[in-house]
């Protein structure tokens, strides 16, 4: 599995201006959450790992950013499947 990464699709000039720093923050939170879950994984089902990945990623963000973070859950579940399968970077 390659390192998970968040990519945003800005809809206006303000979002475009904030895109880089926000993508970096979201990606960092996702990578930390994935590493933490991978290190403590004990056989939970994919659905539980996916929810935990979302919860821990949001916990690593500023509350305002976490509240607005609506990731592509199919992509989050792909990361969860890789964790369950024991795939590494």
C-alpha cells in the first residue's frame, strides 16, 4: 500500500488558494491515523477499521476542519482493506 493521500477539488478561488496547506494537513492526519491503526490492528472487520480511520483522522484535525471534512469513504475503505490485509508501504 502506498502512503494514503488526500486530494481536494476546489470549487472557487478561495478554496484553490487554501488547497495545498489543507491537503497537507488532511494527508498528515490520515497518515498518522493509518499508522496508528496498522500498529494496533488485532483482527477487526474492515468496516470497523474504516470507521476508526475516519474517527482518528478527524481527531487529528482542528475541530472546524474536522467538522467539514467529508472524505470519499470508498477511498478510506481502500486504506482500511490494505490495513486488514497487512499491506505495507
